[in-house]
């Protein structure tokens, strides 16, 4: 931390006592230059091969970004999804609904008509049970219960996280965690049961998350992650593909947000020999070898 500028540095263990260092969606604050010496010291202390930084910036990459990342190289691998859908929350509720795809707007109203009720909850345990069901159904990994508890406990007391749950007749059908910072909100974690899916609880949940974000002064809502393809390719293929993030694109596109692509990852190298091996390994993996 340097004055009003700071970053969260995560470390992943490697063989031989080495590590990979990572700053997600940062640093934060106005004066990155004063922060790097402190970060470099920490990374060398932890024997980091490289520091990977994914700034909170969109394409086209601003020229000023390179000036803020002295000595960094464009990275081959981004950890976070490069592309996302961001919904504008500045207009009225009626205006936001009007911009949505007709089917999405219909499903929100259908859930209301079918007596789905959405409410804030402080129950990460139920959320975790729904996550296990979703992960098994859709074939993706799920964090531990302690992970979700900790995320909620860290951010909820500061008003920066809300856990919303959709019920029907007292039965939990779906839940999500929405986070906010400043004028932006993010949908990070969502889950649903296999019951009463015809009541469309996930659509009503997203709408309530957007309303919560608006009530807290947010101007945009990030649906967090779609396939890294241009809009033409996404629209031409989303009905046929269900692999990876394609499975959620059909759902997210219905909220009619703006497709955005991040500025990507940037690498600061501390051990050039090991970094060369790292890039070789990425190239082989990308080639499917």
C-alpha cells in the first residue's frame, strides 16, 4: 500500500519453492508508480517467477496504461474472462426493462406471476447447497463452503455484498451473490436447484440484483464472463454451443448489456529462465500438445 494506492497480491505455489504472483482487477488508486517498488520487494521475497496484473480497464487499451506498467510485457494468459456484458443502470427501472430482450422481460414477469419471491438472506449454507447442485448439473467446480462464507462475511458488513435468494412456497430455488464498489456492481456467483425451473427464478434474481445495485448508487452491472468472441460470432453460435461460457451467454445476452473486452493481462518478469519455460508451456497447452 502506497498512500491512497494499493493492490491485493495473490501467490500460487510452484515446485522448487517458487511462486506465481497475481494482482486481479488492480491496482487501485491514482499513483501506481509509487506502489511497484513495494510490490517488487514482496514478489522477490516470495520467490515469484512473475507478477501477472489484470488492470481494471477495457479495450481499446489506453496509452496511459502502458505508462502505469513500466517493465511489464503483454501476457499470453488472462485469468479472468476477457469479455463480459455490462448493463447500464442509469436510466429508470422501466427503461432498463425496455432494453432487455423480449423473452428475458417475459421471464422476469413470469417468475413474479408464478409466485417466486426474492429476498436478501444471510445464509451462505443454503447458497452452498444450491451451488453443489448447479456444479453437478452443469459440470463446473465449486468453491468450499468456507470460501463463500468468508466472501460474504468480508463484504456484507460494509454494504458491498448482498446474498439474494429466490423461493417458491418456502423452498429455495436459486440464489446469487452480488458485489459492489463505487459505481459498479458485479454478479460473481449464482446457483439454482433442479426444482421448479419453469418458474424462471434466475431471471427474477438478476433483476433484483440490479435493483439492489441501483439503490446503492451503482451505474452499471457487470454480468461477469461470456466467451471471448466478437459479437457477430457470439450471436451466430450461441444457439448451437453450450460448452464453457457459451452455456451462460444465452442467458446473459437477454439483459441487453454492452459487450466489453478487458485490457488483458500484463507480466512483470523476475526470473527470465523460468518465465521462458512458462511461455513455452502455455504455447504447448494452447496447441493441445
